[in-house]
C-alpha cells in the first residue's frame, strides 16, 4: 500500500526549517551515505536515495508548498529492500543528481536565466612536485649560501604558452560534456558523475595541437636556478621551495621543489644533532697540571682553560658557539653548542732523556691506582670463602645431630 513519506523526518529537520537549513542537512547526509563512500552497502544506498528524494521535494519551493498542503502525489511503495521503490505520480528528475553531486563534492552551480544551471568550471590541477639533491660544504651548511642548481622538469611550452593548441587557434569547448569536464550516466533513480571520456575532465578539446608540445602544453627542459640554502641545515635536510616545481596542466599553479642536502665532512667538526664536537689533544703535562689551550670555533679560535687532572675523554662545552638552529622563532639567533673532548696524547716511543724523566716521575708518583680494586676483590673472595666454610660446618653439625 502506498504511504506518504515524512521528508522532514528523513532529513532530520523541523517543518519550519529554512531553505538553507534543509540544504545543509541534505549535504551532510548525502556525504555520509554516498555510494562512493559506502561501496557495496545496500542500506547506505537506500538511505542515499531517500535523502535525495526528500531534498528534491523540500529543496524546491513549489514542490515543498504542494507537499506541505497534502495535495501532491508524494507517495511511495515499499521496495524489496525496505527502501523507497518509486515516486508514484511524482516526476523525480534523476538527471539533476549529477549537478547535486557536483555541488557536494567540489563542483559549483549557480542560478542562470530561465532556471538553467550554470556550467561548472573544469578543476584546475596543481603541477607535479619535484625533488633534487644538492651537495654543499660544511661551511655553507653552517652559514647558509646561495648555490646554482639544474633541475630537469616539464615547463610551459613557449610556442603555445601552455594552451596546447597551435598558435592562432584556441581549444574548443568539449562537445560531449559542453565544457563541464564531467559526464553523467543514469543509474536508476540517481546519476553517476565522472570525468569526461573525451576531454579527460579538461572541458576543452584541441583540434589543432601545438607542433612543439604536441598538445600537452609543456616541454621537457632543464631549468637553471639559484637557490638559497638556510643557515643550519645538515646532512639529509629537506628544503621546500614553494612554486618551483612543474607548472600545472592547463595553466594550473606550479608544484613545489624539495631539495635534499648532502654536506661534505669538516676536517675539524663533527655534527652531533644541533651541536658540534671537536677532539682536542692534550699532552700528559697539560692534563696533569692544567693549561690554557687554543681551540677552534666557527669564527676563529678561543682560549679554553683545562683543569688540572683532566682525564682522557673529558668534555667541556662552549654554549651558543655552534651552528644556528633551524625551526626557531622568527628573528631568533639561537645556536647550538660546541663540545670539546680532550684526548691525552701518549707518545709511542720515548728517547733516553724522556725515559729518565718518566722514571723520576714514577718514583714520585709511586701509588698503585689498582690497589683498591684488587683489595676489594681479595676481601670479597675472603668473605665468600669464610661463608662457604661456615656453611660446610653447619652441614656437618646437622649430620652429627641426626
């Protein structure tokens, strides 16, 4: 039996809802239940049909007035899947679904004289992003530099200026999609929109292709650039150069260019995150007595005080003398540190004079640095042996007690 559907309930709006509220509710539900987002889901498909039917009625002032008055033939019968199977005598315009979906998913429509829908513009696509490798010196990485770069890419054809058409001609409006860039196919009560099979979604066709680019609007070339490398980059840093990639098809905006940096090693400094590390050799007397030594920085040298008794591997730090830090706040001059790791320089061979001096020193420094280590080991072993002996005696007493 035919029943009268409650379109307001279907869209989840009040009967006094404004046209904008109805449109907003419909768009939300249409996105939720669209078949492209729910492939193979029959319930979602049925629900999508319901909200589409409700919007087609309530979204039209004349149909809504007729529906509200109760005089229109807005009835539906129960279909096999429990959804809406038909529209009775009501004439539902399924061909309008292509325009509805275009509005929902990125297209545009507007009022035109005589109630005709405005023709949608083909979507403008961004050009391809590119990636290039650049090798710089350690000093350039620390201080920043401007370096030349050659990047193979597609660039706008100079002959046709990117139109793809032979000079003196222009691309024509696609006769199949009439410039919309999409074509619709009826699928029951609603339509499916897809890129035009003739123009590929461009909205235009080229009857006389450009002899240089053969209709593509772009040619392969090597683009020469001078790029700015920011101070503080390191091995493997990724630099984005906005708008330096390939131009977009049909005059679309260009993509981006990403530079991957490779830094040649420094003979002095080793990069450790945001800091630098330097090995500083010390003679044995300098390590024993302490000293003031000249150490390298990124801007000349500085004097570093070595404390008496400095051991091999001791690290001292100069704050804020390292490379600039990337990603800081605008105008920030924050820099990393330089770590100086002291290495005791032990000669491999001694002459006679050095042997005598070393012998005299050893007589003065006659302490054994391992004495405590061995003493502690002997004490531990003695304690272990005493414990074992006590345990053995206890076991013997236990046997005698039996």
